[in-house]
C-alpha cells in the first residue's frame, strides 16, 4: 500500500486543533515517562537488588537512548509521514514499557531504559517538528501548549505512581498503566493526517558552512544546555530520594517530586506573557538568579521542611523557561536550522545523562545533600557559560538571516 502524501498546506480551524490535540496527548505521555525513574527509583532498586549508585545508571541509559532517538528522529521526519513515525514510536514505547516490572536484572533494566529513551527521543523531536509544520507562523502559543502538556504529565506522574503503589503495593506497576495509555494515543495520532514540511516545500536547507562559521557560539549554547537541562534532570530525578527521610514518608516525597514539576508548569505559564515584554537575555538572567537563590537557601537550611517545599517549587519555576529563552537568545545571534537545534539537543541530552549519574555516585557516600551541591555547581557553571556566551554574541548576531524552525525544540 502506498503511503499517503502529507498535506502540502496545513488544514484549517478545528481540523488543525484535532491534530494538535493528539500531539498534546502524546506529550502528556512523554512527560509521564521521562520523569518516571525518579519516583520509582527505590522500587526499581529493590526489584533489581541494586544500590543507589548503580540504579542511577537508569538515568544515563534513558538519556543515552533519548539522544540517539532524537538524532534518528530528525532524519525520519524528513523522509517518512510524520504521524506514522509518532504512532510507531508510541507503539514501540508501549511494547518496551510493559516489560519494566518483569526484569529483576539491573542490566536488563538498563537495556530496557535505553530502548525507552530511543522511543522518547523520536517522539520528542516529532511532536515539536510536526507542531511547527501544522501551525507554521502561528505556532508560538500552540508550541507553548505542547510544552505545558509535557509539564502536566511530569506533574501528575509522581502522584499517579504513588496511588498505584498504595493500591497494588508496587510503584513499578505504574508502567503497565502507562503502556496501556500509549496504544489508544498511537491509534489517535495515526488516524490524523500528517502536516507537510514548509521548509521542504520552499526548498530551503541549512548548509554545513553556516554551522562552521558559528561553531564557537553553537558550542557555548550547547554547553549552556548541558548545564541547565542536566541540573533540571538531576534535581527532578533525585528530589524524591532527597526528600524522603526529611518529610517522613514515600507518599509525601512523591508529592514533593510532583511539586517540582508543578512549579515547572507554573513557570512556563508565567513565562508566556513575560516573554512578550522581556528580552531573552533578561529572561535568562532572571532564571539563573532564581535557580541560584532557591538552591542556595536549600543548601543553607537543609533540615527545614518549609524550605524544602519553597525551594523545590521555586527551582521548578526558575528553570522552567530556560529552554525556550535559550533558543530565543540563540536566534538573535545565529541562524537557527535543524542541524543547529540538534546540536543544542545533544548538549542537553549529555547533561541529562551525566549529572544524575554523578549524583547517584555521591548519594550513598556523601549523603542526600550531594544532589543540591551537584545541581548548584551546574547552575554556577551555567552562569559562567552564559557570561562567555554574551561576550561572544556581540560579534555573532544573526542579522536578517532566516530562521528555520523545522526541527522544533525539546520541551524537557
């Protein structure tokens, strides 16, 4: 059977909204899965008979798979019908996710989470790319809603996992629920027509020479992504384990975990109108100051439960808009193409892969405070990279060059 040709122009009105709603549902699942390891960490450790340091390899495995899936997805969406790729990624994700409660070997769990990461990476790139193709010049509010959908999934995930743990006695059974939800969403997506690529229609591409001419700037921005996305992942992944003893129960710790993602959702909502009035540079300065202040107060008062709550929500709000603000800042300095965006994504993926692993290695030997020190050190490094970025950017402004949004921006 011949593959249907994607639409050369986007549908209008309610038809576009139905397609977008399918992507929103897929991104709720993306949020559920990308943030699932943290609140399930203790249960996964017990299932595998592992240690905190060893089980932290699941963060690395997911991030490594995610990076590979992101790079692969960028090629797939340029060659195949987009909605079929998204649906296939969801079905593969369901097939792998359903096996998580069955494995008692750490190495099998690591292999499974690599495969989960690959599917998540393909799904992440696809949702952002197809949303841009769907709405084109009208995309900003719809892209913001896509990011919020991820945040909603990340926010409710720890709460859902806690209820499943109470009802079934094992938090890992939540993965069966998530796998079951992926199937109807995959069917929904594949039934919708795929939007076509405006870049392909216009015959535009981004050449490698343009990338090389901005190599230093691209490297600095990728390093910036490494720091702030890695810090976000380390904090979000380990805040459950960090807060469990302090708040006195696993249920309360999962609520703290959820509060972090709730702060991230709130921060993204606030950032939408704020971004219309504040330059990206100023937005990032506010973000960095907020991150340093909240981590700093948690380090100074580690035994205070109110500070735990305030710092957790505050850090989530402060880090929430750093990805879109970073892209907006880059777009004012260099031409943004799909190849450039993928380099930023690789930087963020490397941070997500390495910083949670570092926390895991220190958690048992140096205590739960190691999570705050690693996160804080990453944010201090982000400030230094940001300063270097601003210094360099005065010599590399994009001018009137066109900006390609064809690959989209990850919502993690």
